[in-house]
């Protein structure tokens, strides 16, 4: 089979990775330094590392079937699956371990429709989904932590702790919406029982809180241009690796 898409033609890189050719080259170099292209025993990969990275990102970006992806890159369906299983975890975002004292973070949960029902449950979007807790830096808007995926019917309060996001953040100041009461996060003021309206100063605080917290919604909107986050067909840890990989692509594109 003859490949249709290849990384040797820079025109294919930006549409299918969201990165400039320079950033894509930097990403491939980092993967090579991490040992992603080490020669092992057995049959060698039919594609160079650059094309394998492009294959994985194209799959995440377009959500085409494995058969369609294989045709685009001139490989077999099983080879395309092996490439995604091998490189997906290596493209994953590494969570930030240390934060400056003045850092402010924002957390929110997002639902990813997932076909693997062993890890997904029906959620408020009436589809089998997984709940992903995503933490961003309020200043730079870079994703710093992505929690382990949980069933989509899991409450954000519990998901915040059970996904590992809380442990990763530590004591860093973190903003969240009203769905995280009792977690110690900075959430909007709420009316007390029999209270008709909030004082003016609390309303002003809530307005500022809403404007800042909206940044995480903007991040979700950009990340979900990667269509696999709208209907993920990957099994097991595949949805987690895709979420982490897409977060890394988002950060690279944002940082330039």
C-alpha cells in the first residue's frame, strides 16, 4: 500500500497534530530521547518515528476507524493498532510535581463518551462516559494534571480525590465550580437557607470567580476539537492515554 499522509510533507502536520512543523519536530526529538525509537528484537516498525507519531495524532484528531487510518498511512489495520498502543502512552503529558507559591490552579471535570462499558457509566449526557478531572494553570492556561478516568456517573467531589488530582495538586490554591462543596477548593458563594439573595460583595466575588474559572472551559473546547474525545472507541487505558496525549498537544500548541 502507498501512504497518503506522511510527515515528510509539512503540509500534513498542522491539520492532524495542531502543531507547527517546528513544534512537531521538537516533540519527535523528545520522544526519541525517551527511547521511543529504540531498535528491538523482532520485526522493525514499517514506518519511521515521525510517521508513527503523525498516525497516532491523526487517529486522535479525526477519530477515523482503524481501517481508514491504516489506508491513509499505507500499513495494515493490526499494525496501526500496535502503533497506537505503543506510542499513545509515550505521548502522555507528565503531571507537574512542583508549583510556585503564587500559583493559582483551576479544576473541572469533563465527560468523554466512551464505548468501553467496563470503565464507563451512563451520565448526565445520557451516554456511557468517563469522568476526567483536568487541572490547568490559571495564568498560562496550560494543563498541569489530568486525573485517572472514572465512571461518568461519579460525582465531581468524589472524582476530585479518587482520580488522584487532589494528591497531585497538594496544597496549591485551586478554583472550582459549585459542584465541589466540602473539598476545600475555592468555590462560589452560595445562598444560605431562607436567604433570598447574596450581599453585593459576594455577588462581585462570584462574578470574578466565574470569569477566571471560564478559562478551563475554553481549554476543554480546544481539547475537544480532537474528535476522539467526543466518541472514544479505545479500550482500557486507551481513553486515559488519549486524554493525556491531547493535553500535551494542547500545551505544545499554546506554548509555541
